[in-house]
């Protein structure tokens, strides 16, 4: 874990200088003030986007060449924290070379809805997976002396109206789904900075949200770095500083610095708040300067060829084999092949918007396939265009003709950059109609057809799955994706990627379908905890491909798992055997469930995973640790995490719906006592071991007879108890006449004091 940023000594700095530390000098750099040197921050997360030459006001100038690694939508499909860490290290080396002090990433927001235009920058629909991979990315990057900026904090799950919209979320959902990954990364990796998002959270702008930036981030989680705004996210700098924001980006010519100075003079902003913010920015500058002085500054060398090779290795790990009927893949070298689809010649390998990287080179899939095919009989036809130019009928007919004359067809389908990007959300999740029509015609002419997908957001794949016998999902694979696709097609790499989000049968099935992207600058998160696979599993809905799904060119068998509980959580051990004929990698996934839980839960939730490489016939025992804190739910009545005691099911498998074995364990729960008040119901009071007897005696006076005259089966008494269980004590006391309410209040005060003080029991 990275060492925390130490607050800097600001002795001798004026109020004006302290205020100046809290806003940028220009679009990408902080100001050099007193002992604090200027720091260059620049876009990531999957490559260094440093502008060439001087920075311009809008940050639109061309950027220097840099390795474009797979964006998070692709990288997440590796389910491999070690691999993500290696990418972070490579990004750090390139950042050092270009004098970058902080790389703006990773993004770990939850993929609440597949239409979100920025989903390509995020890892998953699941907070455990997003948090584990995010922590690995931060640790890898910061091990090189370059700071990370964890973003976008928080609940930034749509692009529509993103600078005003309020994400309206209940406390449990906010904590368990939308903040949990951030908490994991902060506590496991201590990023140098956290970037607050544009949106409001329950009505308050993230940049001005003291509960979010101070109470939760710093006081609860122990964050010790600097909070930076997303670019242009600050509406009121004075309110933001008071809330816990340290650095406003980009620079604005000192306008908001003057506002801060005036607020301090007027007493509407405390000097303590300003000193805290300024010291954190100065501390960030000191840490970046120390890294540069240690030989990690500008012009530090890196090998672009090695980084491209790493990008190819990583991309190969990120490809998901969705379907492989009849073992059509891998392809045999020396056989004729028809390559079809514009993306084979003009690959789509990254998302649009602020993270767009100027790659050092780009592998073209068609060229890479021809290099491995072992034959000159590799034809190519575009089949369609993404800009509408060309004769669609003629293009399709030529593609079908090529397919019919080859042994196998490989059809590249997907979305063009203009169809999904930062800044806007998609209206649907359909592949273009002309691409689906092309695929149908090709499969009729050539049953041996493989589909390769390129896209940043989830697509409805039912039509593809119904027609094509083999499907590779590449998502977005970075600059070396073309070579990685060829490697997987020809078996040089055995695919091991897994889906990080569910592929629904149709858009209407998705959890947020009726509430996305919101209206009148509000988004109601009405699906609550049931995001992604949690929703589909709870409703027992069919999906096209489930969360965690991914096939291999080999096969794996699982033994019965062993689950052992201790104070740190649950340790799960299972033996995995490669039962196929080639070496491969399996992603072991561990899900937990709590049958009969006292609170609403999904049937199963991912709580651990591990990657294992095995030769044919080999076996290995895999250990997966489930942290005790990951079993906890957020108890809204006491505002704290609670591990519910009792029996848990531990499921081990290859996807959220390919569960190979289950173990059951008993977990000791946390002590939870909800104080009984006048607003508690009779049922709640009677269930409390301390309050129940006392309240019962009082209520017997108010409802004389109880069930004594109810007959032999006591049915009247049971019905009466059910009716009265939901009545608040205050209302029940009202039936008792003068003095009863006061008497009950004193009894409850005594009971609550005794329950809180063990010595008084």
C-alpha cells in the first residue's frame, strides 16, 4: 500500500498563497507556491494522455504517443489483479518519462445500466471485483512514484445531465454497492488523490458534500491524500473547501482564489479549512517532487516495444470466449479463411472522450490473422461501413460470396466510436441492423462462422448467439488488440477472460430500465441493491450470458470445497483439475448467500476470486479468502456495518450461474441491539430481550385478558398479537390514559441504559 501524503508546513504563506494552492495554474498543472512545486496531472486511465507542447485552455491539443492498454471494460475481463498491477506499473513508467505526477485513474464506478456512455472506463457491475482490480491498479501505478486519482467519487453512473443530476440512493444501496469499491481501494492502496464527480449525491454536489468527502472518505476510511475535482465540477469553491475539497481543476485565472480569500476575511470560511486544503495540495506536490528527485522524473526511460508486447499479452487475457459450439475454435493454420467486417481493417480499440490515447502503434486484426494463418488464402471484405458510405447490398453480397468459398468465416461486429462515448448515454443496446443482417446471410452461406465483438458497453447478443456457433468478445482491447485476437483465434493463447457484467436478453429486463437516466435532474436508484446479476438472480430471469461467464479451449473439474471460518472471515479451498487436452487458465469464483436473512439480500454475491494456470491433467488446490468485512451489510438503524450471524452458503464455480459446488458454514454475528424507543413497534419491543418483559407487563394492563378467553386454539390471541405487533409504543400508550406514556418512557430509558452498560446488567 502506498504511503500516505503528509500535510506540508505552510508557515510563512499568506492567505492569498494558501488559496492559490487550491486551484490549477492552467488546464493540467497546479501552481508553484512557496515550497510547493507545480504538479502535472493528466488523463488516463489506460494510457498517458499528455498534451504535446504547451497545454491549451480546453485541453484539446494533440497528445504525445503513449501505449494504449485495454480500457477498463476490457482489462476487467481478465479478472486478474496481478495483471492489472503490471499494467499500472507500465503506466507509471510512461508517466515518469513524460514528467506526469498524477495519472487520472482508475475509474471504478459501478455499471448500473448498460446504456451509460462511460461504462468503457469502468471495470464491472460488481463492487467486489471493481474494488479488487482498482486497488491493484493503484498499487501498481504508485509503486513507480506516480500518483493515482481514484474516480469518479461517487455514484456517477450516467452521462446525461451529469453536471447537475442528483443520484438519489438509499443508504444501504449507497454503502453496499456504490461506495464499497471506493472503500476497498482507499483502505488497500491509499491513492494519492481521489477525484470527486460532477453529479450531486442525494441532492448535494459531490464537490460540496462534507458527508462524502470528510465524514466518510477521511474520518471513516482513513484517506490521507488530496481530493481533486473532476474538471469543471466545482460550482461553489468556498462551499467545496469547507466540505473537504482540496484542489479545483482546471485553473480559472485566480477567480475562485479571490472568493476563498474574501470568505476567510468575512468569516464564512474558517482558516482551519483553508489550511487543511492547502497543506494537502502542498503535501501532494512534495511527494511528486521527491519521486522526481529519486530518479523517477521526466525522461526516465521506458521501452515502448516491451510495453506493446505487454499490451498484447494483457489483451489476450481479456478476450472472452462466449460460445464455441462444435469446438470450432481454435482455427487450424493452413485453412482458407474469409475475414469480414470493417473493424478487422480499422479496429475499434478504445473509448471516446477525455481518456482517448494517441497510441505508439496499432495492430490491425486482418494483418495479424494473415501472419498466423499459414496460408495466403485469407480474403477480406468490409461487409458494412460504420459511416453509411458505400453500397450496402454490394458490400454484403461480396462478403457472403467470400464466406461461401472459404473453410471458415470470421466476422467482426461492434460499435463505432461515434456510437458510444463519454458525454452522452446510449439510447439502446442493439448492434446495428445492417451488421445483424450481414451475419445472418454469412452464416447461411458458411455455417462455420466465428464472430469477434468490439464495443465499450454491453450489447444485446441474443441474435448473434442464436446464429453464430462461435463468439469472441473483445470489448475494447487497446492498441495490441489485433494481435491478441489473432493469438486467440489460432490457439496461441487459450482464452480465459470472464464477463464483468451480465448480457441481458433484452434492454427491458435490465434493473434500471424504467429509471435511467432520470428526469428533472434527478435519478432514482429504485432497483436498490439489486444491480446487475443480483437483479437477474433474485428474479430468476433468463440472460443471454451471465456475469462471470467465459469458456476455454480446455475443461476444468472442481472438487467439493472446504470452507473454514475464523476471525478474519472465510477461507475457501477447492481443488481444480484441467480435464482437457491443452494448458489453460481457470477463474475460480466464490459467491456467498445468507438464506433466511433478516435483511433484504441478493441470492448470491461475489466475495472472492482467483486465477489458476494448469497443464493438461494437472490439479491444484486453490485458496480464496473471503474477508469478514465483505460479509457485512449496512445497518441503517445504527449507521454501521454489521455481520449477520448464522448459516451462510459458500458457492464455488466458473460463473455466477455455473456453480460447481456449495459448502455451508456458521458465522458468528456482530452484536446488534437497536434501542427501544416510544416510536418502536410493539413487535420490535417484545423481540428485545431486555425491553420485552418490561413492555409486556405494561401492555398487559392496557389490553387485559390477553389470550386467556380466546378458546382452546388461542386463535383470537394470535390474531390480536399480529394486529398489535406493528403499533408504535407511543400509540399503544395513548390507550392507557394519563401517565402511561410518561411511565413507559421512564421504563425504556432504564432498559436502554442497562443494555448499554454491561456492569448494570
